[in-house]
C-alpha cells in the first residue's frame, strides 16, 4: 500500500505548524509508559508538535524517558496519581491551541479521571482519537461520542474486542463472531470511525466504508502496541487526512512496522518500542 502524497511530500517553506499539534491526555502513576509510547509514535509518524497532558507528579520522571521533542503539560491529579477532574479548566484553555486530541492511554478507571474524560470530550469540537480507558469512561455514555456541542467533531475510537464488548453491553464472543458487522453498525449509529483491533483489524466509517487490514503479526500482541497505533492515527489526522484515511493508513503502517520489527527482533522478542523504531522504514517502503 502506498501512502498518500500529503504524508510524504512537504513544501520547501513548511513549518511545524503545518503538520498538526497533537495533545495526548494519558498516563498515570501505574501506566506512564503508555503516554510516552503514544507520543513517540506520533512524532515518528510526522506530527509537527506533540504535547503530553499528564499527572503533575509524573512530569520529572517522564521528562527523562520521553523523546526530547515531546512537550508536557502537568495537570492536577488524584491521590492515586491519575488525572483529576480538577484539571478541566487548564485542559479547556489548552485545547484551543491544538489540532488533534488523544485521550485514553494509561489513564486508569479512577472515577475522577473518567469524569474528566467525559467532560473533556463534551467541551471540544477538535478531532479526537479515543482509546483504552478513554473508551472505558464512555461505557454507559455513548451519546458523548456525539453531542449538540460537538456533532461535527471527527471522532475515531480504537477498541480491542473487550472494550468493544463493554461499549455494546455484549460479550467478546459476540464481537469476534461478526467483527465487520459490529464495527460498521457502531460506526453508522454514532457517525464515527471505528478501528476494531485484532487479527484483521477492521476500520469502519459511516455510512459504508470498510477496510480489513492484512499487515501485522502475532508478535504485536504485546503491551503498548495499541498505544503506538493511537499515536500514528493522531499524527495522520493532524496532517490533514480525513478520519477513514488516517485510520486505514495508520493501521496498515503500524502492521508493516510490526512485520519489520519481527524480522529484526523475532515475534516473541519484539516489544512496542521496536514498532516505533521501524515507523520511518515503513514510511519509506510505502513511499
């Protein structure tokens, strides 16, 4: 698969603002790595700017392990070291200056954090990529995917089968038994783009677009791989792609990077960071 020209060719007078500012609300005391993986993947996939919105107490530690190019926005936190609803005003003020919102990696299911997810989504019309605990916060609140305030917002969700089952109030077996139908129906109902992860990842976009991915391998079933995919999707959105194209090309590129990483590291030996390392080579192969 060839990547579209807009992801490959840059005008001589380009500046970083031309390629999107991705804001990632992510991380917690237990899961700081998820935030870093998403941010690194977004940078390697062409995002012009990436800012991590993280619990304030994590800032010093994350500065030591994140890519030097990634910025941070320390935010109020709960006693459990997760993002707090008290950070909503600061988030609202910052969102005005970004192009894509990512919400979910490593957030946990803390009640205050999940309330923050719901409130953050309700106050913005910026394109959003929702993953992991961002999706768990929407169980029972599917209408927040589309509200009167953000009815025109571009929204991409990236559930694995378990998260999709929770959103639907179904079982994983029911989801896996008819993956294309489940993804397409949820997409049509909520007018969003669905990336149902797993073998043969399904990308569904309303009213009737479907893509079944063929790249990737079982070695990618490793901690953090989904966080990497989220970062790639956000970077492609920030570079001006429509939701379906951003998701489709990101899923393919993510799988191709995983295939290249497996050749170098083996399937059992590869980790999510290896996938990020192979993103530039994957872009080169698709150019």
